[in-house]
C-alpha cells in the first residue's frame, strides 16, 4: 500500500477493522465477523439515484473476505489483475465513499441489486461490488488492476 493510500485509509476508522478481519480470514480462521462502515452523503445520494431506495448501511463479512481471498487473492495476473492482499481491503470504505464511477449492474440470482464502484488510486484501479438487501448493502468482492495510461 502506498503512502497516499495509507493516508486515505486513516480517514475511515472502520478500515483498520476490515484489514484485521481480512488478516484473520487470510490465516484460515473461520471466525464470524462483520464490519459496518459509514456512508458519505455523496454515496447515499448515488445509491438512491441508482436503486431508488435509501441505503442506511454497508457492511462486509468474514465470508465475503474469504470469497475475495479465494477468487482474487492469488493468480490474478492471468486475468490482467493484481492479487488482493488483506491490506487492500482497508481501502473499501474509501473506494465506496470516494468513488470515481458507480453503476447498477443488474441483479444476482436471488434478485438483489448489484452496484459496481470504481476508484483510481496511484495508478491502481480498485473495483468493489455490493448487493442490496433491506436498506443495507454488503460488499461481495474487490479486485484491482493497473490503470491504463491515459485512464
């Protein structure tokens, strides 16, 4: 994580909790955990625009972290991406609250609305996907890629 990213993470108190939960999950622990994080007014407004509903909270669980590790923690170069580390997960609140773009991505097989958030930081593009439940959203995945020149 770059110095700029570390400074950004300091603005979100829940970021260290997410990183710690990720480190525990990366170690193989099946300990249950959930971290909720704050929503900026900009994020609330964007979610209202995209989904037509007020979202009161966004969270990530240990299960979501294990999914991210399993799907994006290693071997990502084959897909033109970079491996996610536990420290990268601390950036999720910043990616969501300070997004560059956000778009509705349809629904999952259970009918939950999916929203994709993208944030470029120091030449790396972080993408977080969330699904909506009852006035709350859960982070379901995170991946990162190197920004293309000119992007």
